[in-house]
């Protein structure tokens, strides 16, 4: 071989110091052997001949091997230290470890390049045993056996200065250790010479070997402690949990109990003993102990699976087996999705999830022997593994800088496995946990990791709503809110080196950029949505972010369809009604120096919208953390150059707009039609008053006719005043602070209600004349009651509505002097109207039945038919014209906005005055006769077809019958 000196230590030999003095010199030599083994003679003391006679002999006291290297075909050397020697810490930090690190040997094997040569150094010896190295620290724990739910404390005591202290956990069954850091379960406390690692709420996920690695005295050291955590009863799954067996069809059956696969130290025993053959079946994530029962038991039996591990208390799982007897009601065998065997009524069958899915499938057998619905908790195994990995990362296992990107990349591949609501919840849960880890640790994502986030989000937003999102929202109502917060958090975590960055997908659009030291006049972002979406931030809002050397990034994110997946929760001031959203959410965030900056004024243009809109943002803190829409800090501002509506908000978050789901569309033709109809109705009502001025004394010659036409006249007056007030209300300044607007809304409410209450008074008058034939009231008393009903009742309702809804800001509709339906004020008008329509319908039904089945005292058949025609004519004026109109009006409130029902409602509602003129006034026979007499001068012919004539006959006939009775 060849040798070469590499270095030495110790003082040099002084020739003048005396011949009897010895000096220790250490020299490191690299020996290269091609094929020959290590010569044994080199391990013995050797004497080197002196250079001259006067020189003292030099004795080689010992020759020890420190480093063993294997040279690869590319010339690199894989070098490992031998016992008692270790690499210097600086060498460890500057070289890569070998592919197969040696356990319990910190920095045991390093890769050296062909031009490098290194050697391991002697470790400091320990006293009193110099053969063992002196470790400058001790690692202790309170107990090697930790119970689930306890707190584990590992304490490191050092007597030397330590640096680069790290903790690792080598989980049971894992191929490599994982880094431990501060998380939701892990905490680190340090003081002089003392460091404590604490893990709260420990479970079997934290069992394994704990490693404390640090540097001291120029070397890298490792200390180890093994911790065991027993399983809990909840970690053991018995399949099935109960079983009903028909011995005639299934003489044998199989039972199993499963535990997590990492705990392979458990053994199982079944009781009763000697009932079957036991076996073990391992899966990637579990270990199952099987029992094959070959002979069906004679009676109901409970089988117990007992799991034992040395030094631990046993775990027991019981499985009850019920024998189906002759005559028992059973559900038949079914193999639709899972093989369901014959099951006794009242039992619930449990089966393992098919394929690569984790969980159970349950199906009840009803008492009548009919199978019930299938309840599945099956979740894709890959998605569950990613969720568990993210949860352990949040707890403190792993390095976020590497783990987050890896999990996001694998999550993108696993999106195709989402086929059930539980899969969707697991995926959203993983993204939520990762977002919390990124926010808590300040982890930055590269562009590939962010692309994985956006691609995953795009596919999630495009998933079927009825089969995935709706059932998932029933299990977790805030799943949409959680997804929004997660994506928003991850999107703003892009590292500055990868900006500017833009990405566009069908459901996701993102723009991120760094602001230079000299900010532009305004930050602007636009997205090609339908309608186009724009946002800009003025320069003065960005001025406080200008700091020396501070990176300022702005991220704008558009999420299509997400607003439809958020729960319908509305904060204070928005009421409890349902709203429509534009189909997107705009999230804007600013990162300045690694911190989120929210106090910025932003202006957004969501395009042209129908009806009144609210500028809102999603507040994740509302409704006990479930989230809800809020308009705090936002306001609507009409755009100057376009019909679009602009939103101005004084903070940053996820924005959208709320449009009333049942708002009358802002359609010019509809508005023109409404104005023309109201004008025609007012003109017709004025003509009606003119007709009554001419014919009043001719049509009110008896009590019943007087009362009927008095009610109709009051209806005309109230409707005329209400239409006039409603037509002029748009000319007033809207808002609750405008007294004129409040007065107009109150008067319209009162007058329209009074119109319907006078209609009710007229219907009740007709009902009284038909039912109480022998009991007639005086004209003054009836008129007084009609006035109380026609004016006092609507005045009370209108006043109560004003007092209840005005203090809460829910009285006036936004931008109009009319009742607000979002807060419920409008329903105080629609409700009484529909009730009156219902009463009128009952009166009409009662009148028809009364006329079809007359008694002997009700006059001859021809008179009965004339009275029936009069009653039907009167109620056909009251009920269909008024009632059908507002029935259609209610439909426009309860259904989605459509132009057709609004056109029909507008035509019928604004034509009520015309209908009253035609059918309530001009079609009356008495009125026609009076007009003919007034304009033509002829005597009106006798007629008994009008309502007044019929009423007179009924009244006089009743009076005659009363006198005969006396």
C-alpha cells in the first residue's frame, strides 16, 4: 500500500531538552490498500530507528484505525467512523450523509469527493472508564409508558455549551425519523443547561424512539429514549359489531378485530375458545385478527377478542351473534352494492368499505323485514392518509417547508378519488389544516405548490353540488367557509422570488405581484369574468406600506361558484331573507414584511346588476365561527360612467355583492308600464267618483244599497289616495332619515290596507244579509262598525309595523319609500290581504250554497236565481280582481325573479281602479238606469237583477216573514 501523512498534534521534539525526556506526537496517516487485508503487525508497538547516533529513539506507541472508507466507481468515498471516533461537527455540516444512515450514530457515514481526504477524531474519554466517550448531556423522561391523553416530558440536562439542538421522533414502523418542532401539541422550553420537550394529549401516533441531537465540544451527539403508548378501546374496531346468522343458510361466519398497523406487538385471543380457526391479516394501514367460525352455535353467543401486549393492560372487544330462528322476521339477502346477508329484523348490518376505502357501511333491517337506507362513512384511504399527515404536521411532526409542498402535490393527484361527501370533507379538511400550518409558521409556497392549490380548488368548485356539496354541507355547514379561508390563506403565501404570478382556470383566477419601491398611482386588477370584474386600490392607501427593504405583495383571487356553496348567513343589517350573488367571490390580500395588512381602501366594480345590491364581505367570525355575510365597512357607490355598481370597502378580505333574490327587476319597460297603469287607475277612480256624484241619490234608496255603495265609495277614495301617494313617492328623497319618505310609506301602507278592509266590510255585509235573515241591524250601527273595520284596523296595523321595524332599520326598502320585505315589514301588508281574500272566498262559497239550497221562506225559485246572480257578481268584483292580483304579488316574493310574473302583477295591480269603475260601478243595473235617466231623460225600467234590488227583496221579504211569525 501507500501512506501519506495528513496532520499531527502535540509539541515538537526539542533536541536540547535532554535525552531522557519523552514527547507524545500524534500523526494521522492515510493508508490505501488495494486487495491486501490490514496487517496485524501494524497494530503492535513499533520502534523507528534513530536518524543519528546522538538522536533518541522514537517509539510508535500505538496504531489505531479511525475511519473506514469504501471507494465507489465514480471515485467518491463513503467514509464511516469506527468505535471511539467521530467526525468533527464542521465536517458533518459540510458533507452529505450516505444513502443508508446508521441508526444511533450521528453523522456516522459521510460522502467525500475524490479530491477530499478526512478522518474521524478521538472522542473525549469518560472517567472512570476511559474506553467510553464522555457525553456532555443526559436525557430523561418521567416514564417510558405513557397513557393516551397524558403529557410527555423529555428533559435534556447539559454540562457543556450546546448548539444546533434538534428533536426527532422515530415512529414505530416508520423508515426514518421526523423532526419535532413547536406545534399544537409540541412545545419547547429552554433555560440554562436545561431543555424540556413537552407533548400534550399524547396518543399512539407519538409512540417510538425520541432522539435529541446537538453539538458540543466540536462533535455532534445524539441521545435516545423509547416511549410506548398503548392503544385505547376506540382504536380497536370489531367487524361486524353485531351479527345475525341463519344456521340453515350460513353454517359458518367470520369475525375480526383490527388495530393500527404500527402496533405489531399485540397478540389476540378469542373466547369462547376452540370455536374456530384464528389468523392474522395485515393491510397497509391496519392489522386484523380473524376468527373463522366453522359451525353455527346453537344459541345466541357473544364472542370476545382480547388484545395483549407485554406490560400493558389487555383490550377487549365484544361481538354479539344472534341466531335467526324459524318464524323470525328477516330481511332477504341483497347484493346490490355490498353483500348483505339474511338479517334478523331490528338489527343493523355492518360491513367493511369496498375497495381502497376506509370506514364502515351500515344498513338497518326494519321491524317489518324491509331493508332501510345505506349509511356509509367510507373515505378514500389516500385522502385520509394525507389528512392525518397534515394533522400531525400541525401538531408538531415534520418540517413545514418540505411537508406542505409535498402534501399539496399529492392532494392534487387525489382529487379524482373524491366520490362521496366524506371524501370532499377530508380533502377540504386537509387544505384547512395546511393553511393553518402555513399561517402559524410563516411558510412560503413556491409557484408549483401554489399551482397545485389552485388546480385542486378548481376541481373542487366544479364538483357536483347535489351529490357531493349538499350532503357535505348537511354534515358540516361551514365546509364552504373553510375552503374559502384555506384557499385565501394559501394564495397569499407565495414567496417573493416567484412573483409576479398569474394563473387562470375555469373556476379560479389569480394575480399576484410585488410592489416596487415607487408605487404606481393605483393598484389595478381586472378579470375576464361575465360581467368583467375590476378592482383598484388608491395610492394613498398603499403609502403606509412603504418601508425600507420590505417586500409588499398584493394577491387578487377570484373564485367562481364558491358564493353558492357558502351558508346563507347574513349579519346585522342584512335581514333574514335570501339573496342572490353574482356567482363569484373576490379575495384581495396584501402581505407586507411577512404580515397580513388589511386596513386598505379598495374599490371594486362587479358589473351591471339587477335591483338593489349590498356590498358585503365574508366574515369568518360570525355565527359562532360558521361565517356569514356582513356589510360593515363597505358601501355602494353608483358608477359615474356606466350603469354598473361600485363597492368601496375600507378593509381587505373576500368580497361579493348580495342582490335581493326576489327584487323587482330594474326594467325600464316595467317601470313605464307601472306608471301608465297607475295613471289610468287614478283617472278611472276619478270617473267613478263623478258617476257617484250624479247617481248617488238614485242608487241608495234602501238601507242595504246604501251600505254597499258606501263601502264601495270608501274603497274608491282609499285606493285613489294610495295610488296617488305611491306614484309620487319616487320623487321624494329615499331613506329612513327622510320624514317625507317615511310619511309616504306609512300612508301607502295604511291606505292600501284600508282599501282591502273596506272590501272585507262589504263581504261581511253580504254574508250577514244571507245568514241572519230574521235579525237586521240599523243602518247607523252597521255603518259605524264598517268605519271602525275599514279605518281603525288598518291604522293599528300600520302603526305597529312602523314601531316594530323602524328602530331596527328594517322598515323602508333600500332606495324606495315602500316597505322592506327583507326584514319582514312587507309581509304585514301581504298577510292581511291574503287573509281578507280567504274570507271573501268563504263568503262566496257560502253564498252559492245558500242560494242553491233555499228554504221555503226564501221566496220563489226565480227570485232565488236573481239573488244568486247579484251575490256572485259582487264577490267576483271583490275576490278575483283584488285577491288574484295580490296572490300573484306574493308569488313574486316567494319565487326567483322573473319578468313574466312581475309584468302580470303590474298590469293587474295598476288596473284595479279601472276594474272597480267597470264592474263595481258601471255594470250595476241601478247605476245604468240612473245614468240613462240623467242623460236621456227616460224613466228607468223596473229591474230586479241588481245587487241592491236583490238586497231590498231579501230585506223586505225577511221583514214580512217576521211580522207573520208574530
